[in-house]
C-alpha cells in the first residue's frame, strides 16, 4: 500500500511527488509513455521563473532526477481505472494493481485531431503533431502549421529555421498565442499567414502531397502543395478512464478548484487535465504542490 499514487509524470505529477516525499509519504508515480509529459517537446522554455532558457527535455530530466532523488518510485504503466474503496483506492494499470490511500490525477492531455478523413493513415506520412520531434525530416521542404495558440506559433517559428517555406493556417484573424512570437514570425520572409481558414481536405497518395484550405469568409478553396502538415490545434484532457469516479465538465476536464480536490474524497487532480483558467508549466507545477499538500493532509487524517 502506497500513501499516494500519482497518475502521470509530467511537471504536475513530478512536482506532486517532490512535495509528497518532502512530507515523508511513500509515493508511486505511474507513467504510460516516458517521464516528462507534453513539455518534453518544447525546444526552449522561456517563461519559467529563474531559467531564462531551458529545453523541455532537459527540464523534464532534471525534474525526474529531483523526484527520484527524494525517493519517489516510478513505474512505466498506463492507469486504466481507479476503484474507489473508500479509505483505500486501487489503481488498475495495464500491468497490475496498486493500492493507495490517496491518488493524484496528473494525466495531462493529448493532441486534438483535425478530424479529417485519412488523418490517422497519413500520420507519420506527412502529418505530424510534434514539430520538434519531426521537423528535421522537412529540411528545405514546404510545410504548414495549423492552429493559433502558442504551440502553433512556436512550431511555426521552429520550422521557419528548417523548412524552405512555412504556411501558418489559423481559423481566425487574431492569435490566441503570445504577441512576441507573432512578431518574430512576421519578421520571417519564409512564413506566410493564412487567416480565417480551415484545412478541409488532405490530398495524398502514399504520403501527403497537398492540403485544401477553405476561406471562412468567402468559401473559396485553395490547394497548397506541401510535404508536411503540423497540426497544433490544442489538446484534449486524458480523463476518460476516470469518468466513473470523478466528476468531469462538458469538455472532459476534472472539475476542481485551486485546492485540487475532485468530487471523490481522497482523489486529487493536478495540471492540464483539471478545470482552470491558465494551463502553463508554472501553473502545472503549482497544482502539483497544492494537490500533494492536500493529499498529505488527507492521508494524515484517515
Ligand atoms: P490552445 O491555446 O488551446 O490553441 C489551440 C488553437 O487551435 C486555437 O488557436 C484554436 O483556435 C485552434 N483550434 C482548435 N480546434 C481547431 C480545429 N478543429 N481546427 C482549427 N483550429 C482549431 O492550444 P496550444 O497552442 O496547444 O496550447 C495549450 C496551452 O499550452 C495554452 O495554454 C498555451 O498557452 C500553453 N503553451 C504555452 C507555451 C509557452 O508558454 N511557451 C508553449 C506551448 C503551449 P481558436 O483560437 O479560434 O480557438
């Protein structure tokens, strides 16, 4: 029996592990893929206090080392269910079961898809959801990025250094992401902005060859020939496996306030998978601290 099982080894989950270990609780962190979470794909983090520049990969590794150094255990197992047995919670994974007195859900989110026919088949054949992972395959080639948030803007900037030409396609005429990044992109002569437009078709043989882009204002359709399409249209929370034990909102986020309490006693939530106004590295870490503190209090009182 662990005091606390944390589901998800992103910045929120690993920060929770640090706080729980510093309160002398036993902690097991479960991770389906690799420790780090989505930040691992960010080439350069510029908005985390103290470090002016650090790659997401280095950030994740250092956080992982810090949590392990304090005695947190890690296991590569995907959690598929929680059985809430009152004072004991059982986390069921693809490899077995782990009993805990409290659980912290820090599962983060996964890439939202465009929902186009053939999108899945062409993933890895011209369609990518990660510019830092796949950008180098498109050296001196033509690519498009779709989306208007910070991820799309940063992906476009990263690709502008590699590719011959970058189209940035957004469904509105103003961006959700930061103005400073928009200004940097506008200064690049190999970046073309395509506003008020949706990608409505994929043209492919074995690989993606072109995309069809529909102008939302006049309905005209433009075909853009390219080698790669980077989809950066946001993320969806990974809470489906826990919908029967904690309350989710209509978008699938775990309903919780700043205290990170869920609708189930002894189950807490931290990071991008909870209802909140600002999903950033620093707020994920803050959630980790809060959720762990509340989980420790719960364990001490039960
Ligand atoms: P996001 O901020 O939610 O932006 C998603 C973008 O995709 C929006 O511009 C949205 O358009 C568009 N979109 C959504 N569904 C679409 C669809 N079906 N077709 C076309 N476009 C669609 O997501 P994100 O960029 O992945 O960022 C997630 C969070 O991480 C944000 O809080 C972001 O600030 C943060 N982040 C921060 C950094 C950083 O601070 N360095 C880096 C990366 C991400 P609308 O604008 O019209 O809704």
